């Protein structure tokens, strides 16, 4: 059984929990203010703020929307949090400086990129125990993203120019592929046929054929390409560009950029609503979330959150 520790949350009222409100919510990790901001995506209003760890970065939400998983660089752990009230349910030690964390599609495994150890940890969410410690070939892994079928894990590393590809069943890196300087965000198409990987210092998006694990196209994007999010229907890929404060929209049928949307200062990681109508972008230097209408390809709202928002989770 998980040890239970309480973290008090500022909520909409003292007697109202998030489970009683409209769902789903967007959860934003704020590394500068050690908090998670909760946004009702129906109204784009902040409904709660949870005090979380010392420097929260990666964030993921369980399929049933009951648990949040947050990587905390201060405690070098994954924090398991009750998504309805901010209670800390437990923690799993990861290693030195954990960054992005991601759930497999079925929610059974959590991946955590641990940059200073050059490792990726796989955590069994049922037991909250680390079940595999995967040594990467590249240095400073930042994102470790599961393919939709859970067979592969694509891992980007800040201090390498390649992506490590992990066979999850075998628990080992089977291939490293050159992508350009400082690889960052990763997103898979829903059918798992392609993956899109941002190379920040190369200002490019690499398109992978997942069947061969080879780059089949390179798309010139904005300055300091970073976060990658895929629309649920697979027709669009969104890429944040931290250097010019924009999000690029890629048409996956042609791999052409069809729109560039100004959003705010240092856009970072992003998440999209289940029906794909709104994209939520963490703008770190704006201390805000930019909301994009994906039909109009336009920013429609800016929501003040905590300091230095890093990640967004919506399930």
C-alpha cells in the first residue's frame, strides 16, 4: 500500500473537490513556483493550485484521471499525487535530475528520463516500483516517449545529436539515429507509423518511419524547436519554438508547415484536448499557458499560472 502524505491545495472552495467539477482538466507543472496549476478546459479558468515538490518538471495523468505523476528534480523522484485534491500518495526514487515522464497507452508503465545518470527508468504504476533501469547511449536524456502500442520507447538526449530507440520487451537500446543538435520533444502518430522529433539547436523536426526507425524527412521549423504534440486524429503535429515564441502546425499528409502561431515567451511543452479542439502551451518566460484554437490556428486565451511552467498534462 502506498504511504499517504498530504499536500494542501488551494481549490475553488473549501468544500469542493475537482472530481465534483466539469472534467477533464489541464494540469500544469510550474518548476519556478513548485506547484501544479489546474485549469478547467471547459472555461479556461484556474480551479486549483497544488504545492508540489521543489522543482516539478515532467507531468503525466493516469488514464482514469485519478493520479498525477510529476518528476521532481529537488527530491530526484516521481511524485504520485491525487489529481482531485493534491494529496501526495507516494514517491518513487528515480535518480539524478529527472526530466520528462510519460505513461504507456494502457497506463501500466511510466517512463522517466534521468538526465544526469544517462538512464531511463520504467516504473510499474501498480506497485510504484522501478522495474527497469535502461542505460542510454546518448547523454542527458530529456524525453522518453512510448509508441502507441507500447513496443518502442524513443528517447531524446540534450547532449547528443541522436535518438535512442528502446525495445521495451527486451529492455535495451537497439538503435541510435542521428537527428541534429539537441534533440527534444517527441510525438507519435496515433497509428504508430511515424514519430516526430524536434532538434532544438538545428531548428528542425525529424520524421521517423517507425517500421525502420529511420528519418524519412526533415522539416525546417522555428527557432529552437522544442515541444511536440500530435492531434488525436493524426492530421496535425504541433511544434513549439522557444526562440521566437511560436507554435508551428504541420500537415502530416504533406509534412508541410501550414501555420505559425504566436503564443508567448519560451513556449515549452504542450498538451491537446481529447477531441483535439484546443492546444495548451506552457510559455515558461510568460508564466502563462497559451490556449490555441486548432480549427482557427489562433491563440484564443492566455492563462496566468505559476512561475516557469514546464509541462502540461491532459488525458
